[in-house]
């Protein structure tokens, strides 16, 4: 499961809400949640799932699934004459035991969430039994289901536009099982420590394609406009990894080592299947070799659906993606790995096929053995495919997300106490966990680390795992004791907060390094490298930090030009490093890693425009080998300073015209646009002909600053082929300067935008809705903003959305538009 779209939303919400709604700062802290004192034990196994056979058909009008199930089980250890299955919001028609091909009804009770069955006898753990259940799943009528930061809804089965009411929107059905929502569409023991083989017969309209786990064994035309597809999963997996999808998809087929590798896409995007997923076989090969375990399932399919409730989901052999991964070749010109390409999500879900599907966390408390590895795999792919700077930038982004999260420091990675299982799908499990694995690989070395992963996978294959089994596997591989590491990073919370200072004793030629750990609680044990530079020569010392105040002493031949603590840039820590400007400049020019340069650039960005070293660092970084640092350097320029502007402008013009990276070009154009210099007009107009939407958007915005009226006309000419950042740019220009004639475009683009884009442009969209003359348009805007606020209310977004609605209301009051004022009041009430 990828949590990226919703993690990004939460970040935007926190920043915007803080700016718009300050009253919350005066509210008292919420009372301590008593649920956080409850120990969340691994679910006891009374009965074990063995095999699940389903026969399902769909009622599109009612949004029902009519299901028949044959589930085979056995007692785990102790004799039992009862069975309890999770079954959420269903109509249960028949429950029977199957013997000699005959169904014998059984007594049962059902409370809308749990099905309690009295078996026909006492069964022992060497006896299998099969239960038949005839049921109806009614997901849209489910009550009291809760999503999370990673999964925004939990009704398990989703009917998308089933009545074709939304023109141009496909009709689809798909499922989402994690964490425990598969039991909304079939009765099961919906826990990750259960594993079962699977068969599904899906009866669907003949015009549609289906996808499920395992292999498509057969297809039968029923002669009544329907077809029954039979899918079979021969290897056991957990119920939350079951999946179905139905709809109008085009299938692009490849293979890896004789196994099918298929991509299911909307017909519009089928021609671009290779752009979207074409690197998948290469990634399967890379991960298989790295882990020493070949991709374990019979096939690998990826499908893209509408209105998905998360980023993506690693259903066994059949990953499901939200539609943000789709795109045209033009869109992919701006999609770089550490950006919005979706590629990191694709490889994240693929790695889950080993860590999560092949070996599955035995409980949600141990979700780290699923999600931390999938997060870490994103960095592995970046290193392999794009180079070390891309990999380092990716893991640095993970660290930032965790370290900047307000409450993450108080949560253990392995979390036996939580309010709700959904709460563990957070930056601790994902980004912190991935960063910890990055440190662990560095400490053990690549050979021992990957040998340990191989032992873990082979020892626990098709079963369950937890962090202790990971520790034992890595200890077996490396010969090292790792209790200290796991106790510190997996079973305790927080991170080091370091203050690093330096002193050189010329008389004794001794370099002193003082490292204070200022976090509350115990000191962290930290093995690190300390590098000493004299010119181009580097000497390394390996040291251990063990106390709250470590003094490191090094005898050297001469005062070093730079002391680089944590030379491998491995630590998950907040650092205050008291290097001088001269030392940071030396570090930028001589230390080799992305984070060496990024640290220097961060120092420079925080200095005044008159600081000579800072200006040298930023100027050098404008031509950094990694595009992300070139973008950072552009944004760090203080162009209100004459000397900075005069030195930077020729470089910016060159970057805007010749840089190989479109995001750098766009950033340079944006910076030049901020100067509002008419001499750059020709450059901006030339950039409008770029194939890059990002470059076009920057150029249009820059021209808009010079001549708003002209930019409105230019935007009109770019409307027909506008996606991504260009669509946002046109939307903003229209929202700021447009008339009713432009509203249909703005409204349609806002409706089609992803969650983060909507939030970014909502202020201007609301201002436009407040200004239009057509009251129907105003009410369209109110309804769109209200729908957004209601959908994401659980993330604390309501106060910010209400602020936008109140601004529309105030504008409509001035226009004497009582109907829109009433609509705004109703929308605000819905969010309170």
C-alpha cells in the first residue's frame, strides 16, 4: 500500500489550515486516549483458513454483490465446534456444512459485523471442514467504517459510475482489502495472520474485462449477455490481498521469465502502456536478483482505476493503482522519479509481492515488515536506475517527511499500542521505517544485509513474519548482535537531536568533535563515519556515539579543511552542525554526496544576500549535477539583491533555454518571471512552444506577471491541449482574471484535478466562484468545494475549506445572490 497521495494532502492541509485558521491554537489539548494503553495482541488462531472458493455476480443498479462461498478450514490447535467469520454489512441467507456434496444447514448468529457459526460437531486440528455461505454484500450501505491516512475509505467493494450517470467516466468495479475490508465482500477471517488459497468465479457483462489474483483459468459465455471468468490462486495469501476488478480496460501484455506481465488501462491510455509501466519486467529482474528469490507468483498484473481510495495496493499478483499513474508521453516529459511520475509507487507495490504478500506481517503492530521494506525499495530502485544522487535524494525526502511530522516522534515503529489499526499506516511505518533499513544496510554492508533478507524470505515463505524474525535472519547472515539496534529503532520511539561543535588544538594537533544529544530520554547508540578533508585528500574514522555528550578526539597531521560528521549521511536525526561558511563552501565543492551538497545549500539559503560564501554555494549549485539541487538553488536566489540578480540572471536565462531537465527550465523561467523584466518576454513566448507542460505553465505565469490581459488571451490558445501544471496555470489565470466565458473550463479542470492540485488552486477557484455573474456557476463552485471538504473531512481539512466557502458567501452577498448565499450556508453546515 502506498500512502503518498494522502500523506501529501495531509501536509498541505496542515500548512494551509495553520495559515487560515489560527483559533485552533488556543484550544486545549485533547484528553489522553485510553485506547493507547491497550496492548494489541496478535489475533489468536482458533481456526485456520485453508481454501476460499467464491462465485459472485453484481447488481449495478443496487450496488450489491450476490455471492456464494465455500470456505475450507481446520482448527489451528485445539478442538472446536464453533467458527467465527468477519462479515461486514451483509445479508446472510444460508450457512451450511458441506459433506459428500450435500449442504447441511448450521445454526448461526449475525450482528452485521461478525458471523458466529455452530459447527455440526467438534473438529480436531487434523480434520478439514467446508462451510457454504449464500450472502449479499451491500458495501454502499455499510455503517461505521473508517479509513486512514493511507486508505481514505474502508467499504471494501466499490461501484464506480454504475449507472453511467457521469458522462465520460468509465463504469468500474474494484475492491480494496487492506486493512480488514475484504470481509465487506466475502465472509472470512479477516486477519493478516491467516493465509488461504483462492478461486473466484466472476459473472460480469460480456463487454467488460476482469482481473483477480492468480491465473485466469477459463472464460465461459453464458448466452445472456454475461460471461463467467474463473480465476485461481494456487499459493496461499492473506484475505486482505484478495482482489477483483471489472471494467472496460485494454490489456497490454509482456512477460518476465515466461510469466505474464500485464497492464490494464483505460482505452485512452492504452497506447502509452510502456510509458506508464514498461520498466516493470526490469524491476522484477532487479529485485529478484537482489533478494535471491525470484518473483514468486504465477503472473504480475497492474490495473489503473478511477476514484481509488489510496495511492496503490499490492494485491497478490494484481496490483491496483489510482489513475494518477496514467499519462500521455507529453505528461511524462515532466515526470521525474523524485517527483510525480508514479514510478516510485509502481516499484513500491512490486516489492510488496515479496515483503507483504510472500511473507506477510503477522499483525498490524508489525506492519513495518511490509511497508518499511516497500518504502525502502523505492530508494533501491532510484539508486539502480538513476544513480546515487537520485537514491540519496529519495531517502532524504523520507527523512524530512518523518522529522517534520508533528507527532511522529512519540510512536514506536513496532507498535503494540494504538487507537485503531488504521493509525499505523503513517510516516513512522513508511518513511521512518524505510530510513531505518537504509541505516541498517549501511551498518551491516550490502552483502550481509541482502543475505539476511534472503534468509528471512526463505524461512518464512508463504507464512507470516515480524520484526524479531527479521532481526534473527540478519544476525544469522552477519554474525552480529542486533538487539541493541532493534530495541532502539523498532521497539522505542523518537530519534536523535544532535548539536555538533568543533575545536582544533594547534599545539597538540588534535581535532575535537563534540556531539550532544539533546532529545529527551535515553541516548541513541550511533555507529558513524567521520571524514577529514585536507584539500582533495579524505581520511575516514569509524566511531560510536553512545552517550548524551560524546567528545571525539582525533590526532591529525594538520588542521583539516573540513570535518564531516556522519560522512555516509546515514543518520535519521535532526542536526545542528556548527560549521563555518568557509567549511560549508568547501563541503559543497569537495564532499561527494547529494546530502553533502544539500546541507551546504540549506546553510546558504538561510544566510543574508550579503554573505559571500552563501552566494558562492548557491551560484555553484545552479549548475549542480543533480536536477533537484539546481531547482533548490534557483529557488534560494535572493533576486531582490542587485549583485545576486546581476550574477544569476545570465545563468537563469541559460538554464531556461538549454537545461536538459524540464523542471529546472520551469524553475528558471519562474524566477525570471518574478523579475518582471520586459527584456525576457521573447524567451517566455518561445517557451510557450515547448512540449513540456511544466515549461509552458511557467512561461504563461511569467507573461501573466508582465501583461495579465495578454496572458488571458494566450491561455485561451493553450486550452485544447492542457494537462498537469499547464492546466493549473490556465485555471489560475482564468480564476484571477477570467469571466463567465472561462468558467466551464475552470470548473471541468478543477473537477478532474487530483486531491493535491485541487487544494493548491482552491483559493483562486473560490474567488472565481464568488465573482461570476451566473448564479448556477457560483453554486457549481460551492458544491465542488463542499464535496471536497466532506470527502477529506477526517484529515482536519474542514476549517480551511469553510474559510473558502465563507469567502464565496461574502462575495455573493455583495452581488445580492441569495440562492448562492443559501447554498454556501448549507455547505458550511455540512462541514461543521
